[in-house]
C-alpha cells in the first residue's frame, strides 16, 4: 500500500483536476448548448490490476463521474467521452520502477505488472494513436461514451468480460512468472 498522501496526489491530479476544469467550461457549453468533454481514463478504469490498485481507483472514479456527467449534460447538447488507453509508449513506464520495492508484501504484484507492461511494449500504441482517438471522440458524428486505444485495451476489456469475478481474483495468486504470463496470454488473447 502506498502512503495516503501519494494516493491523494493521484486523485488531486487525475480526478479533482478534471472536476475543476469541467466546472470551469460547463457554464459556457450549457449557454451555447454545444460542446465536448473528453476525459482521459485508462483501461485500468474498466478493470483493476493487482499492483495498480490506487491508479485503477482514480480511473474508476473518473469513469463514474464521466458516465453520470454524460447523462446530466446530454440535454444541453454536450457530449462526454471517456478515452481508455491501454499501454501507450510514454516516459511513464520508466517512473513505474520506483514503486517496485522488494521489501513490500505486494512486490510480486508490482513486479508482474511491470513484466506485463514489458511484454506489451513491442505492440503498444503510440501517442499519435491516442491523439487520433481523442479527436474522433470529440468530433464523431456518432458519439459514444467509451473509446478504447490500442489492441491491448480491447483484449483486456473483452477478456475481463468473459471471466467471472472469482476467476479474475484468482489471477492474483502466487505462481511463477512464466505461468502468469501464459495465463494472461490465454485468457486475454495476447499473441506475444
């Protein structure tokens, strides 16, 4: 578990920051009776992964806010979209290693999460892919609430939908890395 102050910074940036910006732009959008709010979530906003619980919690909260907001502002001609990237090649992954504390009782989960990211990197989406999806979410003549970015995001969401909650929880059990990766590959349809 991370210190609470660190978790608060995640929420401050990824949730409360969005709330503040949304509150600032909504009055003008309501007045004009048009607009688009595109919130950048993550595939982690649809499924929580061991070792990534706080980040998933923030993104789940953002998804709930966005879903409710979409219902609330639809009558004003405002669309709300949630963009859910999987792995996108950015510098964030070099920062993730600092949380892999070998003394943590949850070290194996964080280490396996980083191993999973490493396996996905050769097939990861590029920032330009995310930008295209963001643009499409804001301008599509056929708006929808959720927009996935990357094949891994599609595979993870579809695979999770096929699993019971109990099967998903069992994926966190202790096992060798090669077995873990094979189970993930089979359950979600990865080709690496």
